[in-house]
C-alpha cells in the first residue's frame, strides 16, 4: 500500500495534468463553434455617437464580434422610456 508521502506527489501531478488539459483544449473545436455567445447592447439616451461611454461600449461590441466571433445586436435608446422596450427586444 502507498504511504501518504508517496501518494501526495502523484495526486498533485494528476491534478496539474487535469487543469492543463482543461485550459489547453478541454472542448473540441466543433463544440466551441456551436456555443457562440449572443450579446445585446442598449445605449443610454446619449446614443452611440456620444464620444463617451455609449460609443466605447459599441466599439467593444464590434470588436467582440470581429475577434471573438460573438453574435451582437445594438439598440439605441432615444429616451429613458425606451430602456425596457429595448431590453425586451433583445
């Protein structure tokens, strides 16, 4: 029977291998493509061309679409009363 001192390095090695396997490719590429993220973005009343937060958020969404291949949809709010309807549409 293995002593605890001899079992510990083996247990640590198995744990490290399991973590590395998960990080380096735990899912098949086909499964990754099937799980495309969907992202919705609703602007504040400042609208997307505000040269501030809304514009930065839209640029981030566009970059995520380009780089991460997410599906994204942006909806612009013209008044505070548009928020709930815009969120519901997404």
